[in-house]
């Protein structure tokens, strides 16, 4: 038995997210099925980041166990030969059997792209959120400073998140939950906001992890600041109040991409 780590890039447009078990085709299912085709084994990959429906990834990480005689270093070639064109394995290699990508300290880097001009460009429609309003970048940058650091991001999470449901149940049962993954506290190391010559605004987030829809809700909220619908201090108020109803809309999935996972 050996454990193989793979780096995966995918266009999430046609998929119902990473994790299997939902409605529609998921990235995880596609890779599992093709691994079975190659190895003859029922393999279940374990991903580091479970991206949502329609979200893209330049480099996600997963592992799987196999008894196959295929060299781990060339597994990516075998998979790429049969995977659909919108999923590619960038790298494959053997790791120790006790390596688990979700139990490591990691930094996750995401970008969110907004096309900001008067008319939509059809060539960008699958990978950017189109906004025709004028946007004040400097104002958004000032507002984003409130989000950097360790905070309780309960105001920036989808209420349907498993974390919210677990927390509610634990509270009802009067049980103290010490699992750090069952809290809405996360650390954001940096947020960079830039605009290029193609009128694309890029939000770059680096953190130790993100909650369900957190980045998309933060972007939706920052855009309200940038469009002068809110004052800069509104972002701090959302953090302090910890109520999703106070935050802005959830930006569309198409603009979000997992760029890199750094395992420390």
C-alpha cells in the first residue's frame, strides 16, 4: 500500500463543487472514477479544500491510497490521458502513509476576479463577476484592513454551513466543542486588491482556511463599500455583530479560484 499526493487544476463551471454526495457531477467523483479505471480499485481521494459549485482551482491538493504498481511520479500522466479537458493533474508523487492534507497546517490562497466596465465581455463571463458600477479601489482597500488578522467571521458565513449547524446542536445539548474546525474563527494573513489594464479587479486572499461562502460574502460586502453604498467602517460592524444578515450579497461562484495551497 502506498499513498499518492496529486495537485489538481480544474475549471469548475460544469461541476457541482468538489465534494461527492451532492446533486450533479463533482470533481471528486470524476477523479475517483478514473482512478478506478486505471487501477481497478475503489479509490476515494481526500482533498485539502472542498471548493463550491462553479468555483475553479489552479492548484488543489488531494491524496489517495493504492496497491497499484504504477509509479506515483507518473500517475498524473495516466490520469490526464483519460480525464475530461477541464480537469488536469499537475503533479503526482508518493508521500508517507500518515500524511493527511486536512490535518496539516496550511495557507490557502484564493483570488476573486471582477470585470469592472460598462459592457460585459463574453470572453470573461465564465471566470469573472461583471460589475458596471464605478468602484473605488482605495476605499475597498481600507475596508479590507478590518478583515486581516484572526477574527470571528460568523457574519461572513452561509447560515447553512455545517459549522453553524454543529455549533447550534452542541449548544442545545450543552456540549463544549473543542474542535478548532467547528468554530467560525479564522485567520486572514493578507488581502490584496488590484486592477489591471483589462479592467479586471483582483481580490487576493491568503488565510489559514475559509468558511462556507466566506470569501464570496466578503467580496460582496467590499464591493458595496467600493460602490459607495456603505462606509468603510461597515465591515468592522459586520465583524463585531457576527450576523450574516448585516453583510453584503454572496458574489457569484464564477469569479473565485483556489490558486495555491501551501503546506507548512
